[in-house]
């Protein structure tokens, strides 16, 4: 168990932490001892209980990291509030929280209740610093603040804007993935597309985002619900979670196979793979006036012939403070069983967890980082 005492560096107090640090493209991540500043007026110190591993974390390790400053990744954190700045109003020490994406709370989009479209979204989530450019990791070349959190650590700093308070009756470690991947998949169906009852629906890719979309499509009453993938055990799970049909894309001729199920094409589709061939096919299989949502690239293509649409979606157009509690209600009602996607790993197994996610062996790895005192997760 990490100590919670404060250690001082000169006149600037800090929290001793352990964090998984990326120093080389492709990894491995190495757990190191660092010092985190104490919270500023608008910040919250969270002791991390668990963190999901998302495809975006893996993409940073394998593809996006340029070998510059070492980084602490992680953006599906869940933990317990330990300390708050004096201007923080809505959370207190001891509260259980899930962490989601960061936003500025000042721009026109944030003020209009669209934080996923924050005009500073890139800087807040991928800038590896606070919005003022500062870095809370002291006396170190390591940078944090990934998605306003960097949850591959024993402690992190966040703001009220990316914290969602949850009931202490729920297993906190299990809830970590709700902050990004599951929110994105379900939100794309329920918010961005607002899929109506009886509409035909398809998902390309049955990872965590795709399976969350399938569960949401079942909740919305879509029919048929088709999932396309090349991993047999994921296709089997998709049927259990709400898909009515599966297509193993290793068989080819996807267009005619979908037409054979629906009699025409698809009304609403979620493309999660980011593979160019599949993105092109997503548009081809649409019915007239159908809509394809792209979550891996999040780049829309506007209007297409026949009234078809292709839209880019970020974070399922969710307002986390409202949408995550909705997902928890659906989970408690037994219709959003996201726990079936999760496999837990010890923090020290972070590199194995990432390998299992890369291979498709594990759909949603979750790292157990700290103990949740008073609750057995």
C-alpha cells in the first residue's frame, strides 16, 4: 500500500507515487517512483484503485509516441478522493469517483453542454500538461495529465470536470472502463445516433467499444443487430450480449451477406476498427438515409448520395456526469452487463495486459492498482 503522507521538496509539497512510465516506443512500460504536486485550488488528488486499458493507450505506446519526454498514460481511472483544492465544491475526501475525459469548461461548446466538443479538447487530453502548460510531476522529465488524469499511477490529479461521483455500494475497480471505451460505444448508439426501435443496426469490430454499442442497440430496440469481426470467441460473446446475427469477415463478400440478413442494407452503423477498407465498406452497406458513425477516426464525411450520412463521434457525445450514472442504472437493471468484458490484472502486469489486449485475448483489461478500503471489489 502506498503511503499517503506528504513529502516536501523545498517549499513545494508533493505526493510520493508509483506510475507506469513510457520511455521507449513500443514499451515496455516500467513502474517508477515519482512525486506529484499537491492539488491546486481547482484540483482533486485521487488515490487510484483501478484503471482500464483502452486502445488509445496502446496506440500511444505502439504508434504515436515519438520518443520525446517520457509519459504516464491511462485515462479510464477509478479511485477515492484523498484531498481537494479550496475551490472544489462537489466532491470531498472519501468520495468514490470515476474519471473521464477533460474539458476546459470555458469555451462555447462546454458552456452549451457539449464537453466532448470542447475547443481545447486536444490540449486538455493529449497535451500532457495542464491547460496552462504546467506539469504536476515534480523534479522529473516525465509528463502526465493524459486525458486530465494519467491513471496508470497510484495517485493522480484531476478537476471536478472529469470526475463522476459513484455509489460506494458498487465495486469501484469494475467501474473504471466506463470513463472512455464503454461510454464511447454506448453513447454513440444512444446519444450520437439515437437509434430508434426497429432500425437495422451493425457494428464493425467487437472490442470493448463495439460490444458496448451492441448492448446499447439492444436497449434501444434495434433489429436486426449485426456484428462483423474476425475473432470467433468475440462473435460468440456478441450474440450473448444482444447481437442477432454475426458475420465472420474472413469469409469475404460482406455486402451481400449483410443484404441477405436485412433484405437491403443498414440504417445505423458503428465502425470501430479504424481499418480503411472497413471504413469504406461502412458507407457502402448503408440504406438510403442511413448513418455510419466512425469512432476510431472520429472524422465525419458529411452528406453522401441517397441522403446517407457519415459522422465522426468523440466520446459518444456524452456528458459524463449525466451519462455514466445512466449506464450504471442500466448495469444494475441487468441490461448493460459490461462486467462480462472485463479481466483484472495486477498493476505490475501492465505490459502483459496490453499484450493480451493487442492479441484479442482480453477484451477489456483492468489494472488493480490500489485497495478499496471498506469494500471488496
